[in-house]
C-alpha cells in the first residue's frame, strides 16, 4: 500500500495574499484553505508568514504565534 495515500505529508505551502493558503501534500494533492478559518495565520504579516517550520511532515508552525496546525486541521478533516 502506498503510504503517501494513507499518511500524506506536508510538502509545501503558498499564500494567495490575505485570502487563502495553498497546502501541497506529498501525494500530489493540493488544498486551498481560506484564511478566514485560521485568523491567527491571516493576521500575520507577509514576513511572519514566510517564517514557518514543517514538523515531521505533519505539522505547520509559525514562529510568530504559538499555535501548531496539523495537516488534518488545515484540510478540514480533524
């Protein structure tokens, strides 16, 4: 069984202004996440948004805020 299908990992993120976050997974899927669902991320400056860390391929952390987001939270299956 292909583990990328069962346990997707966060490959990259990209912002579309203050409107959306593109979440790219290792299984070639891309999710568009409205930033109004994550006000703490939406309120970050452009520079702060670029200062992030992917932890174990599963979690997304921004250094300017204390929240840590899982892939499941970001794509709405948590």
